[in-house]
């Protein structure tokens, strides 16, 4: 995350922020964030669209005429902090704004650009979506995504690590694939669990594999909270890990249920 | 079918799939710009973002967010870019809507930072008005406004009504 890239000054600030209550923190961030001031109207801007959840303004340093910044009204630094409904809403608005650009600005395309973290080129501490009107020869080749030839072995490694993590994040248990009988067992467990209490874990090894996965799921629910809160929750989870083992048995076998939760 | 990405969706093509559900699929790009460069594509064929139904937008972008989170957690990066090249003018390569998720590190040799263009005050105002007019009309007639009204606080709707009253009163006063 961003903490790795902070200067000593920023690190000191980070320390200060850690000691604040969530309310104080929210207040502090709002006071110091230029985009929060734009949203509250303290700083002037050219507003294009506004609703209770988000605000679209013209970028004062546009890459092209009509370059729009779409801001959530609530202060979030990065996208993973945002609740799902706000993400969904903001991209719907981005779609409309893009549509309007295509219709009114005589452009042949739009680029929607998100930078999460300083390494990705994020400059402000307020999450935003860039919606940029584009046409051929507009001099924005910098937004083209380069292609590189890479080592096959590295790709295999990256693929492995990513799939592992993604399965954790989405609560998918890949190990279940191997023996077919085992899958049937799990299906039975899933059926039973719909009516009855969750059974204790069947295999210890399986529980160990899926522990990090449980860490992710509460984190999703806590997306709207500050990073600080997430850390606290992580601590709590470790304490509660015994209870979670039971929950896991309930969730893992039935991927359909998980998919529904994700929608 | 001639669309490369639809072919992939059908299970043809040699790709490194990393995620799939009934609406979307995600795979590693064959020629990535950084390690872990992910393509997230809809299974159904949509050429551009504007064709993707509103009902799917929220789902797709929440998946994108989770993939992005997974990418920077597992690959030890310093951030991610999420980029949509929408339309030929934006450099879209295939006529199939995709989202590119790019894990980033310090000094990874990538630079998506544009040089700001200097626009006159007049140019800015023109563009502002052009766009604003359209957002107004869409907000009034379209489905979106309905949603927004539902989400509005009571206080907000009251304010609007006050505004209307004032306006009506003013116009009444003007009549004589």
C-alpha cells in the first residue's frame, strides 16, 4: 500500500493520524484535502455534475479540453477503501459522462483512468476517476499502454501468486478441485448446513490454507472504514480465528453463495 | 465469431485465466507492461463502455477493484492503475470492452503522466457549458435521476422545493 512510499515527514504524519479517533481522522482529512474543500464549496471549481454521492468537475490542468475529475463526496484515499455501492455508482456516472463526451465534444474515444497509490502516479489524497475525452493525434500517447516481452517462467510465477491471492480475496478454495469424492463430500456438507448448524472443520490442513481468506472477507465489509480500522479488525480476527473456522466450513463449499455475496 | 476476446471467453485461445464468473473473465496479458498486468473482459460482446448495461457496471467494477487489491497485495507493488481505453481515439486495440489493471512499483519504467494543456478561460467555459447542458438533460429524463431521487435525503428534496417555490413566487410577482 502507500505507506511504503512515504517520506519521513509523511511517516510522522501517519503516526499522528494513528492516534486519532475515526471521527477526528475524518475531520482532519477533510480539512486538509483540497478536493474535500472543492466538494464543500470552499474552493471554487467548474462543476459538471453533482449528486448526493459524487461530484464531477473540470480538471484545472486538463490533459485534453473536457478532462473531468469524478470525485466521491466522502473522503477515500484509494479505491479499496470505497464501499461497493459507491464504486458501482461512480462508474455508472463515469459511463454517462463518457457518453456525453462522445456526443458533444466530437471525440472518437474516452480514457477512464484510475491511479491507486503514489507509485501509480496518484497525486492527491482523495480518490478520483479521470474521464478524458480522446481523439487520434491528441498528443496523449503517454496514456497508451506499452507491451513488453517477458520471461515465460516469470509469467508462470506471477500467475500462480495472483490466482492464490484472488482465490483468497473472492473466497474461492482451489484445493477442493483435486479428488472428486471430496467434492461430493463437500456438497453434502453444504446441503446439511443449509438446514443445520455448521459442522466443525473436517481437515486441519484445509483450515490452515483458508485462514488468510477469512481475513479478506471482513476487510471487504470494512472497506468504508479507514485503514486504521482495518488494522484493528485484523487484530480482532486473529483473536477470533477459532470461531471463524466454523464460518469457513459454512461458506467455502458453496461457491454460489459467495458469488451472490459479491454482487 | 471473429472477436479475439469472445473466442477467449468461449474457452478457445491459450491464456492464463485468473478469475471467471458468469459475467466476466480476467486473464494475464500475453505482453504485459508490468508483471501482473490483468485484462478484465465482459463475457458478452460489448464494443465500448457505453454499451455495457447499467445493471452490469457495478458488478464489473467491483470485480476490478478486488482484482486490483489482490494484485498489489500478492505482487508487493506500490499501487495500481485501472485504465479503460474506450474507442479508437483512446487507443482501444480490440473491439471488445476491457478494463486493464496494472500493478505498479516505484521506478517500473512506466509513466502515464500527461502534460497539462494550457486552455484559455474561454475555452474552459465553453467546454464546461457544453458538458453541463448534457448532464442536466440526462439527469432529468434518464433512469439515473430516478435513482438519485431515491437516494436523496429529505433535506435535499425540501431545499429543491423551496427553490421552486421561490422561483414560482418571483414569476408571479413579475406577471403584473
